C-alpha cells in the first residue's frame, strides 16, 4: 500500500483536530485561563443561588469564611510552633559529623 502524500495527511489531521472533542488540544489559551473562566462561571451560579435561595447562599458563604479563617489560624499556629522550637541539643551541634543512622535503632 503506497504512503499518502504529506498534504493529504496534513489535511486529514486538520479535519480530525477541528472536531469539538479535540478543541482543547489545540487551544491557543493557557490552561489557567480556561480554569479561571470555569471558576468564574461557577461563581456566577453561586450568585444565582443568592437570588433564589438567600439562606443557603449565606450558609455557604459563612462556611467558606469559617474554613478560610481556620486555615489561616492553623498556618499561623504551625509557623509559631516551628519558629519557637528549641535549639538542637549541644551533642548534635558540636559533634562535627553527621550521626550514624545505622546505629541509632540499636541504641534505642
């Protein structure tokens, strides 16, 4: 079977990639812009929820605010604990060489 000419292969490839299921494969936009567009559409749906069911909307907003505040508090607490940890023991600081990890289990 003879090989098809390059022009025919390019034409067929263009037709295949023009199909809707392959549209994202040849997208000129970066991935993050598509993600941002999807996120903004989702936020518009949340705004629609504000109009149709205000109680559910404010419940979701309060839950997100509480979770966000909890995450910020946890990050600050973790950094506080990490920064206020005691200095390494003098034995490890003055020993000039790394500890022998193979002997540590035997010492315990």
